[in-house]
C-alpha cells in the first residue's frame, strides 16, 4: 500500500499537471483534460464528458472555488470516495514522485517502544494514507503516539513470525475480486496478498497483552472524542496489517464510544465480513447506512461505499437480489463508481437477468478498460445468453489482463466444452490446476473433456486425481462409467459423455407394459420439474411453512394496473421470505435456488417488468413442489388462493382465479405447453365460486390440470435408488432411479434416455415394449412370478 505521503503527493502531482493556469483550481476544461488523459483507451463523446463534469461539480460543490473550479482537496476527496484509482491514474499519466518524498527510515536497535520511535514530527511518519486525511484520519496528537507504538509492536511480531516460518500467505490474486470498498477514503488495491497470522504461539499472546496496554491508554484519554480517535486509529492500523480479530475489538469499542458515528460501524462491518461473519457485517453496515443518511450532507459522500459493502455482505448471505438494490443505489449516487457497476452486473448475472447484467458490466468496462473481473463476468453473461463466439475474446481479454485468473480460465473451459472443443477445454482446466492444484471441479471437468476428446486413458487418470481431492459420489459414478466404456469397447458417437451409438425413436413406437410404467412424454416433463425441485431444494421446505408465512406475516394490500387488490411485494422482499423458507441452505446454494426461481417462475409472474409479485399466487405455485403429502400440498395451494384479497373472508375461491392458477402452473412447470394457455384467461369474467373438492378435481385432471404431480411424488421417493450393476445401454452410466427394461431384447434404459426416446442402434424393432422397475426387488419378484408361471405351464403339459 502507498504511504500517506506518497498517496497525497501523487494526487498533488496530478492536480499540478492539469492546473494549467496555476490558480489553485481545476476548471471544467482542465477537468475534462484530466478525465480524458487518465482514460486513454476510452473514447468519450462531448455529452459524456459534460455529464461526468456536471456530476463531479455537483457532488463536490463544497470544494468548488468559484471560477477556479475544483480545489486540490476536492480532487483528493474524489479519489478518497473511490471515483478513481490514484496509482492507476498516476501511472497512466507517466508521472514521477520527487526523490526526497519517500526517504527510507532506519530502525533502531533498542527493544524499548519509546526508543524505537522515529524521531520526526508525528505527521511525517510512515503510517498509511488514511491517517492524515482531514475527513476521517487522526485528530489528536496523543493518538499519533499510540499509533507509533502499535506499528513497532506489529513490526516485532512480524519479524518473529517470519523468522519462525509461521506467517502464511494465500493466493487470492487468482480469483475474481469482490470490489471491496475497504476504506471510506482511499479505495483498496484491486488485489492483495492475504496474510495469515499464527495466533497460538507465545509471541502472539505477548503482542495481544501489549496491545491491551495501548487500548487502556486510549481509554484513559482526556475526552470521549479523543478515546474514540485512539480506538479508531488502533483498529485501522491493525486492519492494514490484516489483524482482523484485534481490529474488530477496537472498532467495537469505538462504536460504544460514539454509537451514531458512521466510520466505526463501517469498519466493524469490514472486519466481520473478512472474518466470514456476514450476518453481523450486514447489521453493522445497516447501522452505518442509517447514520450516514441521518448525517445530512456531511456524510453523503460516504453513502456509495457503504451501499457497496452492504451489498457484498448481503451476497455473502446469499441475498443477491437485495444486494442488487444497494449496488444500483451506489451507482446512482456515484455514476463513476466502476466497482459498483461491476458488482451490479455480476449480481444480475447471478439471478439470471443476463441482458441487464451485460449492460452494467459494459458500463464498468467503459470506465475501467483493464478491469479483468468485469471482462470475465461479461463473458459469462454472454455465454449464458447463447452468444459463445462473442464470449471467447472477452474471456481471453480477462486472461490477458490477469494470466492466472482462475474464474476466467475455468469458465472459458466450460464454454469450450459446450461448443464441443474438448481439447481446448482440457487446456483451460490444466491452466486452472496450475494455479490451484486442489481445484477438484477443474480436475473432474478435465477428465470429462479428455473423454470427449477420445482420450479415455488420460481421462481415467484425471478422474483418479479428482478422487484424491474429494470423495464425492459423482466421481465414483464417473469412474464406473469409464469402466463400462472400456468393457463394452464402444466408440463415442460424437458425444461428450461417451454414449454408445443410438437411435431416437418416435413416441408412438414406445409401448408400456403394466399400469405402473410411466409414459415417455409424461416422464420427460416430470424429470424437468424434478430437476427444478432439486436446484431450488424446495422439497426440503415443508409446505406448512408456506401456511405459516401467510398467517404470521402481514402483507399490505396494493392495487394492480387494473385496480384489482392484491398482496404484492417487490422481488428483494420476496427473497427475504425465500431465505426464511430455505434457511437450511448454504449461501451459495441459496443463490442458485433464487436464480432458478427467478428464471422459471418470477419471469412469468412479472412479465411487465414492474418488479412486484403477487404473493398469494406465488405461494400457491410453490406448494405442489414443496415437502409434505400430496393432499397437504394441494390444500395449501388452495389456502394460498383464499388468502389473496379478492377471495379473503370467503370459504371458496373464484373460478376465474382457479383457472388462472392451473394455467399458470402448467405454463411454469410444463413449458412444452407454452405460455399461450395463459392468454385464454385474460379478461375472463366468470364470477362463479369453486369449493375445495371442485378445485381438487381441476388440479388432478391429467389433461388440463396438474395430474403430473403423482408422477413427481413417485420420482421424489425413488430417484436415488440404484440397481446394482445395471448400466444404461445408451449412456453407460449406472442406473439411478427407475430402470426401464425392454421386454423383447432385454436391454435397460435410465430415466433420462427413456424420456428422450433413445435406444441402442443394434436393436431395431417395429415397436419397443418397456416395463418400469422402481427397484431390483420389484424386478426379482417379476422374475419369480415368471418362473412360477413357467413351472405351472410345464406341469400341465406333463403326461
């Protein structure tokens, strides 16, 4: 990190470079020259320049000196607020510091803290840039003495731990940077080595003891303000040296001394986030936000960074939609905040809103052309939109900017896999493993890509390496799959997973044996619903929890465009409810669940883009795929419709609402029927009422209702069943779930291949007759039954 002197000096040199008339201010023309010069790769239009200058001169009006323009303090404040990167701009301009600005200091040999102090005026010492800031730096002279003593204590601890080989460093540079606004003033470097201190030794215990003495000294200050100043300074020095637990103690003490001060809550939130305590970090940032909003213009300049960090903390809890709100607010408050725009784009990508994500990420790149993380996420969004060819050069740009960028390399490997370019994919995963040798997903995908490239032996080696990293059941299945391929000696038929040669048979040629055997089209739809249920983990949410949400939480009534009353809420508020329902999920899994729900359900609910959702209808749509008995799920769906304002107070629901619900249910979960059915109910004026029993008849109708639910329940209970050594005759994977046996040729298919109509090319028949076995015990009973029938038949034929 730059020292206090070097940072302010850099800003001063930049200021002097563009203060052409040397009047101590940057007028609009001089500011325009600065903006263009520090963004050499960006081609600004006159309108864009004018908009940027209007925003700067409006936001920093207190630093505008009449016709002279923005003062040096004003320019320093813009950098402090994260509107630019001092080091990047300084380098872009090719400027240099004066040689006497960064003179080295010699360390004294005495072990006494007092003797080790550098004998210079306090404000010329080596503490970080924040200390001299007039806005939130050190105020009292006594605090400087405490800071000097603390720096010496840390230097001693570091020297001992380095000597003993206890200090560790993690390679955080490789991953996408979270855009963390660590400072209220100077923005943090885009990437930084994480230091891990050894806290169990005697030297660390001694350090903590001596640190306690300094804290006591700060508490003994002459006034509450001076004590606050001391604890804030101690916390910031500790934070700079990545002693986060100790820094948190100091910031918490500062919060006690001045509960409504923005800075202490903000920095306590930063510490908590780094320590992985995201919920507590969110609470601290919320307090900081309230304090800043109540502080008037004096604290307004802090709001963008508080919004950014609150958004990051929310993402840490899996609350991506809520995070979007804060990133968006930060970008509105500070339009040049490229990190806020990048984070907004990444979060929008995380909830499946790809077009909006692309727009935000392109704006971030427009402001900072060398932002590797923004390039990486932009490429991922383009890939998700099906624009793979456009995504490749964008991924490559991210890798050019940061050659060891793990996310870019890994995601580019996935793109190459999707395009069937398996050799290139394998190369990307190899590069990921060069940076992160224990990245088991990269190792597994490398094996799959090698298999797709026809290199079965190399794929097997890669799989074994992945197995050493993790013992997940998917790896055992993949190894079993490879063995099946080698055993059968089947050449891949242009397929990434080594499928044998197969034919796709039209549905009419698939016949079923027995009443329990699923029809092929119905199974295909059920498998899709089950896949959605697995991604969202809604089976783990008991349907009674939906009922509890309806009875215990009051939702205000609003009116739609047509004047119809409904209990509607905004998407971020809906996300809070989903978090309560799915509180058993880890944050990253919850993010995936919200993304799937947003893409599949909310996209149909909010076709107009209002951002609001009819909560009663939403609960009724969720109910059929939640946990609980089928009858209970249907009852809660009915109760959710009763809970809507249009039906509230009645024991029955309107038939128009029931019809709309059923058709909405089919449009969401059986998309092969399309959303066109939904158009039929618009404007429907049927005012007749429907009882629960009538509703159940409509729901269970196999053709016009949601009769497929019985098949879903069957899948829920049996789709983890294994069938011994049986493998699918098409995909060669071990059969999990139902086994479909062809009764004439005796080959077996898995759920997926049966639903897709795939049969081995070696078996050509006019029709195929399948029987479904939910388990091998069923198959064994069937065998015994056949054996008994054959025995009886042979006894009847005996003379």
